C-alpha cells in the first residue's frame, strides 16, 4: 500500500479532498474554506444590492423633486393664464375706450356739452374694465421709458425740463393685473 492509501485507511470517517496544487486536506477544512468564499460572495452581493438600492433611492428622490417642481410650475402657469385670460377681450374693447376718450376731449374743448348719457356709458365701461384689472397708465410729463412707452415722434421740447420726457400722449397705455397689454403711444421732447 502506498502512503496515501494508509492515510486514507487510518481516517475512514474523514473524506479527503485534493486541492489544485495536489495537497490533500480533510473535507472539514475544505468546507470551511468554501463557507468563507461564500461569505465573501454574499458580502459582495450584499454590497452590490446596497449600491443598487442607494442608486434607486437617489433616482426616486430626483424624480420626486422633478415632479414637485412640475406641479409648482403648472400651478404658477395656471394662475398666470387665469390673470391674463381676458386679455384678448379687453384688448378688443380698448378702441371703444379710446373713442370715448377722444369724444370727451373734443367736447371739453368746444362749447358743445358732453351728453350725460354718453358720460354714464363711459363711466360704466371704465368701471367694468377697471374691476377686471385694467388700469390706464398716466404718461404725460413722465420720463420716456421704452418698456412702457412707444415713441411715435420727437418734437423740440417746449421747455428745458421736458427734454427726454413725454410731451403728449396720443394713445394711453394699459396694464392688466400689472402686466402691460398695450404700450402708450407718445410724443417725446428732445
């Protein structure tokens, strides 16, 4: 019998395993080595799963934040839309208001009396539009601002203090809820 056979007979309960380099070890030792390898594999799997979980949590938080921003933006856009929803209607009524202004200005300069009925209609229309958020901009005498005014022409200023200022307003400018819906058409002194 060879020495390997003798060792195998002396340890009948112990199963021998041979490693890659040819060394024989008892099976119990080999099982512990496998268990250590499995523990290492389980630990790396656990770390991989934890990393995936952390990535998913990060994606979830980012998506939640994006959705929250979307909701806030939608509400803000809806409020802006509601504020300016009547803009087209009010813009269509502005020429009527301009005609009333011209007729009133014409009647004041002449000996013709301003009809009380027309004055009542003017006041009623103006009140309705003001209640809807429309307000006229007072431009005459103020400094020219291209954000508020549309210069039609420049004329020599009658006085030095009117240089760069609005000398006359041809058409009033209007705001709807603090948003300019029509710029004032003005004559500027130079």
